[in-house]
């Protein structure tokens, strides 16, 4: 599958999702990027902004198996991964698979579960497998976790640990709609539920082909150096305890390749990197205690780093890209 076909697949999915979701073009792009590069996405915002609706719309647009888990404090790890139970009639243990044995998993309000339960997602998100009672079972491909959380409410919630956050390729916010978008939401949902009318527009095989092909997007050494300059600056910043890890730099590279395809190019330019720095790296830097009190300070740091980092010549990059 070449980049034109991947772009066509993305546009088809985006158009279908936008039959339900009003606006939010950038957030939908982030979700498509996570799907294309075999990553996972964390949607964070206050209740009622459409996080769950976006996840359901994307799932219904894909002809793949979809499962939803409503995370609560009493949820157990086996409620997610599955368990072996004793069947008295058959006189043997039988495995009952959990919701992770699906293609798209919606982890709704993920920060309401205990750390023990949250950790049950670590193996399946990183290694695409589940180990139960010493037996490892592979998950079906593709496998995408779409998690949601409310950043405002703290009672009865358990903040995701850094190891769990690092498993998410992207973290993005929905945000409130504009006045015009709000009017369109009221009109669209006044007499019907658009989600019930949405139909699948892409098959599992198309997604798998896109996941195998997106990495052919050309990335010059100049762009690789640009990415590493940004990553290393996060590690040296005075207000950062822990900068972006190698996993984070790889995540950014994957994201910029997919972003270039969504913009109709077979090569990456600095604008792709700038567009993906905050959603790909914002949740991967750990600030000092005094700096954590400042709202969105991690994003301000990334903005500053991008401004201070020397940008490669786009003219030369375009020439190299056209030669590919």
C-alpha cells in the first residue's frame, strides 16, 4: 500500500467519523495516526466533550471487533485480561477471554481503576500479548487502546503512573466546541442519534496493510537530527527531572511519518515534527515538584524547546523528498 492509498483510507475514515463528531479535525487526525502506526491514544478532557463518542464512532467506522470497559475502583485485572475457570461438567479448567481480546478496546475513565488493575494493560499495550497463569496468548492484530480520563475530578481516581502513560503513543484533549460547532451539535443530535446510523467503511486488512507500509515515508538525516535535538533538550531542561526516553523519540518519529501521509506527502518536513511534538511528548516529560503546580507547563516547555531548536531547510528537504 503506497502513501496515496493510506491517505485515502484516512480520509475515508475521517469523513465517516465526522458524520457524528462536529469539528475536532486535529483530534481525529491523532486517532488515525495512532491506528496507522499501531499505537494507543489517551483522550483527556472534562466530561461531556465527546471522548467516548469519538472512540465509538471510530470503532464503528472499522469493521473490527470492539470492546468497552468501564473502569471503576472495584475492577479486577482478570476483568480485563480474562481468567481460567473450572468447568465442573467438563472437569477441566477453561479459559474465558477478557475484553482485551479484541481489535479496538475502549478503556473508559481509565484513571478510576486501581494501579493494580491499570498495570494489567501494560503487557498487552506494549507486547500485544497477555500472560495468564504462566501461559502467554497473543492478541489479534490490529490492536488499539483508546483510553479516556477526566483531569479535573480527583475523588475516587488514581493518576496513571509514568510507566503507563509512556505506553500511550499520543495524549490529546478534545476541548470545547466553538459557538458555531455547538450550534451544529444541537442541530445534529436534536432528532436522531448519528452514531446509530454510522456504517463501517474500512476492513481489518486495509488497516494492517497501512500499518506495514507507513514506515516507507522518507525521513532525511536532517529531520532525524531535528527530532533528536528536541528530545535531548527535554532531558537538559532545568525544570524537567526526566526527559523523553528512547521510546518517546521513536514514538515521535512514527507520528511524524503518519502525519506527513495525512498531509499528502511521502516525505517528512519540520512542520510534521512541530505538529506532533506536544501530543507525542507532552505526557512523557516529568517536571520538578515546584513546576508541576503550573498548569500546562509541560506544553509551555515544549513550545519553548521547539522555538529554540534550529529548523532544517525545508527547501532542501522537499528536493530530497521529491527524489525518492
